[in-house]
């Protein structure tokens, strides 16, 4: 197969690294890609939402499968665009339809889906400018802390946990009336705060059958000890010591099976990854959110543990044949540490030369995220610059290996957390 991966981050580099290993992968293209993906395939300078250019590139290069990395093109309907065009309808798409992608694109849509299909989640209500005053009263009636979520996509920044009624009401006003998160906050979901341990669970589905991939835990706060501002993710570990077979079975029965059955019942076209953010308390799962693609940096920590041929799995999903698939997993632990630009998640410089990208050979994998090839240098292009993943006999040894590799990598202002996986070491 000729495969085109849509996206430019660490997730897409990890997908490219894994797909490149497949005997089924003839040629690999990445749009727009980064300096790391350029070493595995051919980068195409096409924005992820330029569907017309992506379709033309698929036809030019004889692409058989399109693997969509980020959420924006999915929510904006890349699946529908390709399937409604007779010239590209034959291309296999790994990613759901625009309607099904509303599970990530709209928090209110996802909550209604969960309620409709009896999937465990927190109590909630939704409000707009039309019932703003009602929303204020609802907030004041809830126990603290209170969670406010912008309904639409807000680049991972649209969730606020408020510890006082004054803060909650002020943020509610900023979201609804002051456009704090732009149009994403035109509708706000107010929900109960959940306690427990957060886990990321990933399923690959053909719309009826599914397989479970390795689970992970990611670390969103920029500072050690889970302090500071939220980010797109500073690292991840897999597997999780508390993630027993019993817990996996509970999640499968109470969350994954009813989710896949719900997709089918609601006639939602869904071939691809279902990423479920869960809170686990007393061995019981509650769904925090759905994402309609793999996570970042979770992809960088789960794919190195996946023994299967990923292209074969994706082909089985596209052909509706996942019922025969069995997942094989490396029993070793994996730890990913993300190196970010100084100032991130606030303002940061770009175009800084990166040294030591050949570090950790044989010990670690280096997945590029915000990088660009400016020969003879590779330079920084984003806030999250690269992710270092290592395998070890336990989480502590995997984390140590990634930190040892990062010691030899440098760009001005480099920052990374040294305590990824701290609860498990």
C-alpha cells in the first residue's frame, strides 16, 4: 500500500515509524510532516485542512490509505470529503466521519451520547448566552470544585477546574461573553468534578468490532509534581501497574462495548481510533472525554509496545475484519518524556538549532514534534519539540533511559519534566 499520514507532530512521527516497518507499506507520505518524518517517507507541504490538495496528492501518488492524525481535519469532515468525491472514494480512510467526530468536536454531543447509551460519566448541564443566568444558578448549586468545558475544539485548553464559586462564575462569563476560547466557548458544559486516577484507553474499531491497544497515563502539567499550566502533554508511561485484567475487563464491558454498539446504533460511520479519557476510582471507570484519534504523547509510548503490524491492523479495520485480530504487546514498560521550548505553554522562540538528535542510539527512540529541517540544521518549530521514548523492565528504568538520552540533546531553553511516572517508581 501507499500510505499518507495527515499531521506534523510526534504522534504522526510515531505512526510513520511504526507503519514504515510493515511489509504492506510500499511508499509512505506525510502531510505536512516534520524533520523526523522526512527520514521515513516523503513530506508533502500541505496543511491538514486543505482537503482539495490532500486529495490531489493522493491521486498523484497512488495513495491507497489515508491515516488522519489530528482532530481538526476529522471534525471538519475529511472522511466525508474523500468519500463523496468519486475520484477518491476508493481510498481507505482511518478516521471517523464528521458526524461521528463530534464525539470529540462537541463536549455536549459526547455527553448526550454517553447518557443515551448508559456509559458511566459525571453529571452535567450545558449552557449558552441564551440561558446564562440559569447557568450561574446551576454553578452555585454544585459542590466544589466545578469543571467548565468549552463545547468545541480549543486546542486542549478549553477545560477549567474552578475551586470557588467566584472563580467559576467569572470564568463562565469570560467563556460565554468575552470569547475566552473563541467560538468553542459559545456553549459551555458544566460538570461534576471526578476524583481518582486518570487513564488513557485506546481502541481501534471497524465500526462493529474492536481491539484494545496498550493503555497509558499522560502528564499534562508543565511543572514537576503536576504543577503549573496545562500543556498538550509533557510525557507518558505504559503499562500502568494498577491496570489489572479485572479493570481492563470492567472498562471493556462498561465503556468500550457500549461505545462501539452506540456508534452502530446511532448510524455513525466510524473506522479508526477511539481514545477514551477515563477516571478510575475504586476500580470503577468514569468517562471524562472521547477523542476520535490517537493522543500525543500517548502514541509515542504505546506504539513501541505494540508488536503487531500496524498497517495490517488498519487494513483489517478498513475492511471490517477486526473480529479476527489479536493484539500482541511487549511486556516491557515504556516511558516518553517530551522536551519543550523555553516559555511553553506561553510564548516561546522558534528556529533554534537542535543538537544531539543522534543521542541514545539503541537505547531510545526520538520522535520529532515541533521540528523543521533547515539544512544543515534541524530547528525548533513548535512548543513541544520532541519526545524521547525508552523501554525498560519497569517504569523506573524506562524513565531513567529517556532522561539519560535527553542529557545529550540540546537547544536553547530546552525544558522537560524529570518526574514522569513519579507515582509508579
